[in-house]
């Protein structure tokens, strides 16, 4: 595998890094202040300004491999760019490359009708609206998606939807206009063909925001995470994606790229934490010498560098396989990096917090928020245990 990036990708790395340094990192505090001033659940004006600047600079929709819609980059080519964006919690959105919109746009590109693309994909690609992915349910262990109980029932020219969803990221954002909803259309079918996915506009009668779900006290406004109730929600039958019973097929197509994108961003978070660790260690003095000269601190720095590089190489390998043999064949590598990257980032960020002392757990630095956000990714898009079980089964099959 050759990870020597082309001149095109090297140029994009330089330009994305420059944009982050010039626009994103300096505006993190302003973004936070504008969110507070707007009552948390608002659209901070500075984000719209950054999006316009990124689009004008040609740094827009870089995640989409299809050149018709995106930059035509492979997963390997996108990896270093996604990592750079992921260094800031507001970075990905500035380039229209943030979850869950990226996954939802990929679903619409692959599985949506021309009408779906016209009505929902185009405004998402333009960054005019945002979206949510309604899959997980509070009443069942949704790590096993066959447990999902929400119903999608055909009624003439419509489908009627009932169910309770949670951890629907982005649904509390006032710009969220469309949801991709997963539920059962045929409880009598085999377990992998009971489920379907359907488009549900947020404004549809019967869709109710129950509550915002904070993560370790962070509400992640204005994007956030939400619990939603769906009561007799009626949408046109044409809103079904790909057809009844195809929900698992769509989920597999969506979650592979989504998982690896999370890992790319986590590597960016870990890199930023390591930089903060080094800066703090060189500036602070304890017991007569800088922290950077303390053996345990040096070990924390060296271990962090090793772990980041290991995770990066595994991510690039998984991306290479996705590009060359497809997501299905690459499922082992995708599972591996989804297990490795969140835990790696948590260890690195935790070391940075420790070296910052009491300041590390305050909001004076980005570390506590980065740790809380990274911790969710040991659960999102499948918990570690599910990926470990899947990986072990594949290994065992290979020994028979």
C-alpha cells in the first residue's frame, strides 16, 4: 500500500490547514459566544460565514467520492483532510463535511430517487439545511438493530410511522429539515428484511421533540442529540428508500464510510491533544524542572505519538481497502479501526488532561469537551463490543 499522497491531495491538505488556522480555530470562541447569545439552539452567524468562505475557496463537500457531487476524492485521499477538519468541533461543518449529514447525503446519492435528490440532497449539498438519522431506540438494545420496534405501515398512498427514537443527532438544530428513519415494514420477514428506511420531514405532523440529550453535561448545541416521538406520522409512499425490506442493506452502505470518517476526525482530536500536552509540559515547572523533563510526562508524550501513528496507519489501510475491494470486503478493517480509534483518542486526551492538571477538566481548554465527545464514539455507529464480536467471528471463520 502506497500512502504517498498526490500533489492534488497535498495541495488540499495545505489549503484545508490554512483555512482552519485562518478561520476555524480563531472563531471557536465566537461560535460558542453566538450560541449562548442565541439561546443555545440557534444557527451561529459565524458558521454561515465560514461555510460561504470554504465554498468560495473550493473546499466544499470533500467527503463525497462521486465527482458529480463532491471533489472526487478516494477514501485514502479524504483521510488526511478529514483528520485536519476533526481537530476542531466546528471544523467539519464549515466544509459541509459533518455527521450525520455526510452519511445522509451518501444515502441519498446511492439510494435516493431523482425526486429525493432534488428536494433534499441539493439543499444538503449546498449547506442550506441539515438532517438527522433516526435509528436508535430507548426501549430496546439497539446495538442489535434487529431489535428495532418502530413501525412503518403502508396505508394507501402513504406510510404511517410510529415509534420512539433517541440519539438522533442534529434533530434539535433549527436547520434540521429531514430525517432518515429506520423501522419495520414486515415483522414476518426474515430478520434482515423486516426493516426499511424512509424520509421523514421534521415538520410532518406527529413528529415531536421530546428532549435534548446532553453528553456528560455537554449539550453540543446547536447541533446536539435528541429524543423524538413519532405518533401516526404520515408521509408519501414515495419517501421509502430503495424499497421495503432494504433497510439493513442501506445501513451497511451508510455506516461503513460514517465509521471511518469518525476515526479520521478522532485522529485529528488526538493530534491536537498531543500538541496541547507538549505545549503545557514545556511551559509548566514542578519540583524544580519543566514537566517536559519529568520521566512520566515524557512517557505519556511518546506513548501518545506511537498510538496516534498506529491508528492512522490502520485507518489508511481500511480506507485503501474500501477504495480497492469495497466496503463489504473491508468490514474487518473498518471494525478494527472503529475499535481502536476512539479508545486511542480517549487515552491521549486523558493524558493531556492529566498534564494540564486541574485546568484540564475545566472549559478553559478544549480537552474536557473533546474527551466527552470522543467517549460517545465507543457507542455511536455500533458499540466496541459489537465490532469486537464481528471481528472475532470473521477471524474464527478464517481458521475453519
